[in-house]
């Protein structure tokens, strides 16, 4: 049980109420260790003054506690109640603290997190970045809290574009180029084909014919399509490795559900969920536009394949999270509504996020207005980090610089995303992202490396919290004890920004502490206790950054 959970249980036991209330860590230390809105909630329910209810609540809690758990309880503002923990309680909790032992709140519940979802035969671009980073971090957080997570990569591997691609490859393709640089070769072929259609309308029909042959199981086209898919997955795996993304458990595409579509359409008709409208098949939804599931010519749509995929997933988990951009909000509202109509035993949540913008607030793109390839973006980050690492530590060997620069560059990109509320757009400001003194990934990595250096020089450590009496030490202890609650808050809200901001707050306090309080030069007992505090703080930084998918090099 975390200390925050313990405080909340105490409040509930004393007040004997069952109303929902919040117990939060205040943003300002002057408001105590915890603050609750319980008095405001009760006052509204009972029709009383919130200030009066708050005073009664404080009186009741103080009598029940008798100074055991709290040093002080006070009313603040219109009726908030603030709590300061007893230092002895903090010391006792800190002695037991292990950041690697997080609460098992997930109880082995099965959840699917669908993220990344690139298109076969096309390069991963900056538009895939947020889904991939956010999805991986959320999966790590859920796994750490004892959820059974199925990491799912839903591939765009079907559609008329593959007819065009197969036709283009047959006309101009090179097996050597395909093996050497598959994604870019296929992209060039597709671009050439679409351009030449403008002067040769017969090519449009050729593309349709080749896709029809693929749908009908033509051996040659099927073989080419499988090869394009296999080579694309190989290239995607390289990008995931460079980004430090954990392996997907399932990689399925739209093609895997083609065979299910007739059954899906039949089921929707038989249950009178789908109906004809101007020759097409639609599902009417309350307070939403109708969902189109079949065109008037009988062709299926992406949405139909989504229903088939959801039916498959409902047999594997209790909940599914789709990590997809804000612009797909209507799509997932419709999918949720259809899921309820056909009574699928799975809960859906759209984990939406904003755009990636440049320093000027415009969509990141090449000079031609095209999306920047993700591999180029990662290479640029590592190159910029290499300059920083070389200046910071010129005595390092080339392979050490490369390894650290990779961790710092990739970490900078990830943290720049994960520290923000995901629904908001994020900006790519290279100077801010890589600022070792700013609110950045490199700043946290540098703090970790700095503390690591102190520990290497320090010698003996002692778990003796009674020696930690400085205000800043008590503040650090409290921030460390908050770590499990922050991780659970990230899971409950599906917002990684809570963890990122907590780590920044901790790092700021740690750096101020080291500048103002002697550690290595302290008297023996204080030194060993302070070194133990530094060790635990570094463990939290490492564990927290790991949950964000960010490496912690031992030196920078």
C-alpha cells in the first residue's frame, strides 16, 4: 500500500462516507504533502458551508489521528484540507521504499494497446512518431503495474494502392534495389506510377486489374505482396530498435480480416443493425453520423475491417486502447457505438494526441511539403547529441560518444513528447529538446549521471532516514515516496506527462540539494545516510525514465 493510499483510507475510515473525493499532491509545498476536496464535496451534498464542513473534518481527523500520521492538518481557501505528514512516518516509509516494487493494481487484467500502425511499402514518417512513443510508454507503465499487455501493431497492408504498386514493380522494379533499400524503392515506384497515370489513363485500369488479381489469390501477385510486406516489417523493426521500442506481441494487418468481412456484414444485417441507404450499407448511430460499412458496388471499407478486427480482439482482452491522432476522434466514437450495438465484451478507449510542429508552429515537413522520414529525424537527433556529448566529455572514446549520443538524442525526442499533455500539439525545438540545463530528457539523464558519479566516489551508504533532517531532504524523501502513486496516476489517466513532470521536479530538487547541502564532505553518519538518499533518488530516475522508454547512460 502506498502512503497516499494509506492516507485516503484513513480519511474514509474516520469520516465513514462513500462519496468520491480527490486526494492530491499540491503543486506548491506550502500547501502540505496532500490536499483533499472532501469538504467541498460533502458541503455540496449536505447544503452546508464548505468552510464549516472543512473545520469539522479537520477536528474529526485530528482527534482520530492524535499526531501519529500527521504533523499538521489545516483548512485552506474555500474549504480544502491540507495535510503534512509526520516526519517519523516519512522516515519509516522511506526505510521500506523500493522503486522497483510498484503496486500490482492491474491484477493481471488483459489489455490491448494498439500503436504505431505504419503502412506497408511506405516509410515511417514523423506522423508515426507520437503513436509509437506514447504507445510504448503506456505499455511499459501498464506492464509495471501487473496488467497483461498485448502490444498490437495494426498494419496498413491492404487496398487498391497495392494493385498500383504491383503494376509499377512489374514495369520498372529492380530486385536488387528492393533488397538493398526496399521502402524507398517501393515508394519511388508508387510515386512514378501515380505521376504517369496523368498521361496514361490505361495505367489506372492496370492498377485495378492487378489488385483484383491479388484479391482473387493470383500466385504471382500474392508472392510480390507478401515480399513487400516482409521487407517492410524488416525495415520497421530497425526503426523500432533505434527508438528503443519493445517488441510487439501481435503484428496483424487489414489483410488478415478480409476473409471475415462477409460474416461481419451478414451479422450486422441479421441483427438489423445495418440497413440499405442509396444502395450502400450503413449503420445509423445516435448523435453521430452514420457509419458506412459497404459501398453501393459491394466493396468493403476500412471501417468494416475495424469491426472484424475488434471482434477478434474482444476474444483476447477486456479493454483496448487505440493510440491514434485527434483527427480520428469521430472514427473511434463510431466504432465504440457499433461495438455497443453488437454487444462486444470489450471496452474501447481512444488515446488521442496532437500534431508534431516545428519551431514556427507549422507541421514538420520537407521543403517539398512532404512528411519527414522518421529515420532522418532520429539520425539528426543523434548527430546533434553527439556534438553536445563530445564538448561535455572530450576524453571519451568514439564508441562511447556514439553510444551516449544515441541515448541522449533519442531520449530528447521521446521526453519532448511525453512531458506534454498528449492531446496538445508538440513543437520540435531542437535547442530546447537538447538543452542539458532545461526541462528536457538530457537534463534528467545528466542529473542521473551526476548522481551516479557521486555514488561512485562516495563509499558506504546507510539506510538511516533519521539522519535526513534538512527540509530539502524531507522534500526529496516525500517525492520518492510519491513515485508509485504518480505511476498509477499515469495509468489511470493514460497521461505520461504526470511522470515526466514528477521526474523533472525531483531532478530540480536533487540538483539544488547537491549545490547547497554537503554530501561527500558531510560527517560520517550524515554522509552515509545522504548517499543512500542519492542512491534511492537515482533508482527512481532510472525506473521512471525506463517507463518512458528512455535510457540512462552512466556518464555524459
